[in-house]
C-alpha cells in the first residue's frame, strides 16, 4: 500500500519527536505494520532501536495504548460520527481533523464501504418475514426427519432381533422345511 509522504513524515515524527512511541505501539495505533514503520525510520537515517527513550518506565508508559484509542476497536456509532464529521469538512480542515483523531484517510474509506455494505444488505420487513417462515419450515422439516430417523432405527432393530430369534429357535414359519414324513 502506498502512503503519502506527509503521512510517513508524521509517523517518523511520532517515533522520534517529543513523547516518541515505539514502532510496535504506533503500528497498533495506526494499523501500519511495524516493519513498515521501522523501514521508514531507517530511510530517515534513524536507528529504530534508538528511536524511543531508554528509560524503561517511560517506554512502557508510552507503549500502553488503550484498545478504545485504536480506530479498528471503535464502536460503530463512533465510526459513523467521525465519518459524518469528516464529510462535512473541506480538504484543508480534514487533515487537521484526522490528526486530532489519530486517523488516516484509509480508515474513513474503509468505514464508508462498511456502512454502504451494511445498507445494501439490510433487512427489509419482507426479508424478515421470509426468513422467519423459512426458519419455521426448517424446524418442521428437522422434526419430521428426526421422527423418521427414529422409526427407521426401530425397524432396523426389529429386523436384527427377528434374525437373531430365527437363528436361535429356527424358522417355524418356513414352508420349505420338510414335515415329518406326512
């Protein structure tokens, strides 16, 4: 995926500037792979291993990003709100808005597609009634199938039992069996 140079520069700044965070933490925040972020750091002439503070306490504090801040973990309501707000902005203000929210334009595009797909495959009353009728028919057919399976199993058991009885007692009803000389 191609990323704009402005976006790359902003990510490098986040990994090297004041309050820098690691490439791993940033990758979870902006949904760009850690390897890509580290590559951008190397291309900028910064060693990824030394891009964030050496203080372990500071490092752990900075890399703990709450799940609610990750754009992919936002609720559908929040995503809808952000998309509608972003649509109302012109290009000049959109960049500032996205930076403030910690988003990228790809998030907005992805969310718009999800919303459109949801609307296109939405349930109408007709579909809901048809689904309900289909579910009722399925339950009825499954019930009938279970009843027939039980009857078949019972018949098979009776045939096996009849065969065993014939093996043990012999076949008294067999017309081919000879009578005692009569």
